[in-house]
C-alpha cells in the first residue's frame, strides 16, 4: 500500500471520475477531478467504520487531525451491503454539508472479517452475515468516489498509530476488545498484512491449549476469555461461589443477561467478585500481551474497546502479569497503553489507509 | 542492516585494515583492503556459529551457495570469550588454507542470547556463561577482519531463508528446537529485530498460562514442553504409566539420563510410549505454530533442530493440530517444513548477515 496513485486496490478510479452528480456530495464539484474543490485541492478523506452494531462515517482532514465531523447510525447489515453502501453515501452527503466547502479525495472503508484488498471484497463477516461482498465497488458506485477497503481492526490500529496512543511508533500492535478481540500490526508506518491479508489475529492466539472452546474452533484463544462475551461468560460461571455479588441478582433476573459492561460497572461500584473477574481477565490478557512483547518486541501495544473502561481494575493486573512473563529487555522498550481514540480510531485509520494508498503515506 | 558499507554495527573497520599479518589468515593478502585477494575481489565470507557445545566456522561463497569448507570444534566457552575468539582465528586460518586462494571479506558471528548489535556486545548467554562480552571486537582483533554480531537463532532463520527451506520467502519464521527453542523472523529479506534487538523469542510464547514452569520464569512457554530437555522431562514424568517402554529401563539405569534423542530413537524403534510423547510434543508445538500463523500469516515456518529427526512421529500430529487451530486463509498461504540445512544454517546465516550489512543485501 505504498503506491502514489490509485491502483488496483482502489476502487472507483474508473467509474467515479467526472460524475459528481451521481455522488450527490455537495462538497464534490463537477470538475471530473476526484473530489477536488474549486480551490484545486481536496480538504478531506472520508473514513467509514462498519461495525456489527454501528456504522460511522467521518471526514478526516487530508493533512491529519481529528475528524471535522462524524456521523453514526445503526448498521442494519441484515438489509444488505448495497443498502449499507447507500447509507454511507447519505451520511457522507450530510457530513460534507455540515463542514461546508471542501472536496473529498476519496473514502477509506474498514469492515470486519477477512477482506481481499486487491479485489475489494469482504470475504466473510460473521458479525454482519455477509460473504463475498464486493464492498469497495458498492461504496464507489454509491458515492462516485475512489475507495479503499481494509479490515476494521487494522484500521483501528492504524488510526492509533497515525493520530492516537501510538503516534508514529516504528512497531505498534493494536488490540480491540469487543464482541471478539481484533488485532492490527503496524510496522514501519504500514499495516502488516502477511501473505494473504490474514495477519494480526491476536484474538486467536491460544494461551491455554486445552482451555475454553473458541468460536473459531480452536481452544484457549485469548478471545474466549477477554472479549466482552468471554468476560461475561466467565463472570456467570463463577457466580455459584459469589452469591453476594451484585451480578448474582442480575443473573437471576428473567430476560436479562450479564454483560461485560455490567461486570465493569459492578467493579467500579466496589463489587469484589466483579473486580476479581476483571483481574483474572487482565492476567489472561497479559499472557497474550507478553507473548506479543516476546515475539514482536514492539514499541507500543495499544489496548482499545469498551472493556478498557474498567481502567485500573483491568490494567493493573495486566501490567503486573506482563512484567512476570515478558523479557525485561523487550518489555523495557514497550509501552502498554489504553487507546486514545475510542469511537474514532476506526474512522481515522480507514481514512489513513486511503491516504496511504493514494498519496503514498500519511 | 542495509548499509552498503561497514557501519557502526561492523567491528574491525578501524583496526582491521592494513594489518594482514595480525590476522594470520593466508587468504587475506596485505593489501590493506579488507580481505580482498590479489585478483581484487574477496571470494568468501566466514560464518561463525557459537553454540553451547559446538563451535562452527565455515567459508561461504560471497555469491551464495553451500560452505566451501566447515570446521567444527568444541566451544569450551568456560575458557572465556578471548580464548574462543582465538580459536575462531585458528579455525579460519585452517579453513582458508584448505580452500586455497581467495580472500575473506569478513566474518559474521552468530551467538546465543540477546546481543546488542550496534555495540557488538553479547549481553547474556546462560548457555555459554558469558555476560556483557564485546565479542565482535574480540573476533575482529583476533582475525584482523571486519565482523558483524547477530543472535544465533536469527542467523539460523536467515540461513534457511537465504539458502534453505524458506529460500526467498517474503515472510519466514524459523524455530530451532534444541536445549531451548530459538526463533528468528525474516520479513522482506531482513531479520526482524524489534525495538531492542529482542524480537523472535518464539520459545517463550506461553501456550498454557498455568502450565509448566519455564527457565525464563514464565509458565507454559512452548520451550518448557518441546525443547530437548522439555521433551525428556515430560517423557520421564509419564514413565510410571509406561513400564513396558524401553525408556523405563533407561531411566532406571544409574548415571544415565533420558534425553530427547533417546525418545526419538525409541519412537523410531517402535516404542509406543515414545511415539505418544512425540505426538503430544507435536500437538503442543502446533499450538505455537498456529499462533504464529494467525499472527504473522507467514509464507513459511521452518522447524530445525535435533528433534526434527523424529520425522513423521513429530510432524504428522503437528500438522494435524495446526489445521485444527489456524485460520484456513492464513494456513493455506503457509508451508510448515523441516529445515534443509541442519548443522550449517547458523554458519550460512551468520555469513549472510555480514553480507547484508556490508554489501546491502544477499
């Protein structure tokens, strides 16, 4: 992704040119010049973060900096990818209207699941229920703009590298604790993709070879312990010995399921059992983090996602256990820090990916 | 390590020049021109592989290819690093004498333990009992040649990348199963060192967070299961339930300790218990390999070391279990293969490191 011009990995280069009406973006003038405004230069890159629940579209300044505007709606992936692409176009039009003048150079899209960047295809997304979707071209068709497609966890890591907690680090690993555990690796300012765009599956590092069954079919994946559902499941399993925990009452309530957020809230409220669950989560997550430190010897590991709201209840045992396990010479070179861009890293990173592909770097 | 001239990471640039007598290497003429022969160009790079037991010195053709000659002696690290450096000079002199004319451009040294490449220091080697040894300059002083210093597991991986089982792979990971489990990562034709020269500690990836205590202080490191001593220890522990195994008789013999080699030999001889120990070794090793596949999405993983003599008794369960655990899209892009350069990968890789540093690549 270092070409200085749109390449095979950038959709819309063919059909997007000179078709400003079709995009309907007020900021995109009919110059036939891919989103440049009358002053001659685009001011924005659109970043799109397609999540299982929320769809975010933001306008990121071409020169970097926080999004000038960001829109959020429900993804409603069940209505199909073409519907989502049309919604992206609507949200983009609205966003451009809010910031006023300024052309949009193009769109970076981040989407869950393995993607084929060259073909612009989403290969499989259990969270969205999509398979083999030509998402890059759908968004390019809906907006008339050139588009890049990238895995969402890679975008989140790249966003934190570009503008967040790992700004400019030579070697960064990002973890996002959510429904699953996403991972992204940034080396030398570029996302590390591996041989088949499948690198960075940090969540599916087994840290317990005969341990908990993971949705991926393996056992002991850190995702099975420290993702939101993993934390909730472990919390519920231990409740038999924690009758005094506030979570026990919640678990007995019909129609209510204990969530990781409830565990975090209970811990914040002083619930000892919830704190022990989070401490154990931090300890297990630390095994994965220490493995990453020993393998990659990175400059920074950025931990993102809703669970980081647990703060010290998670991060203190995490850091203590990493110290017990990682090589001091590697750990001494590595910061393990919470993300700085909650909710926007994916949008910023997706825009950065577009910028890197088209302008040769951020 | 891409400079085209000897740099701060290459010792001997100062004191080695114009001092051919001091080196005593017959192939190195007194041209003051760093090992060039009378024809004007060096033909060889010396590769030095310093192991806990054996010290190997080989002459590797500058243009690549197998070593023209290789010498092996006992390391006898206890006699001290200066003694080892003098022995390297003797072995090199003898090797150059055997191949006849042809200058030596310089020496690549591979040594266990974390090294500071910039300073040319061996920081710590439990296997050799050395700490903070300026090995690069010791060898440069003893030979009068410029020297590079690199971790031995990195050299082994680089050797397999340059001339062995992973020739030219864009992304290679090497594992060497020996007294410990060494690891090396080669990305884009260069050893991946990480932020503080500490990357690639594959052996200290925990795959069982409450598992076997490792010499490093952590628990469940794959080295604690699948290194030579790890395999032997596990074999002995299970003998109570395997009285019919040939290993049981060995274990009862005074003064004899069961080794991984004995386990491999027993398995080759049909011993069912020994085969189960190796199958379990393969299964646990597979967890680490699958983790590497999911993280790095490499083109090839090369497994080296004496234990690979177990052949299918190790590799079949290893491959079966990797298939159960790694993502198909990543595994489909990755070969998991035995090394092709047993005994010489370290020498070849060390020479390749010198070539890369001085000539800008192999």
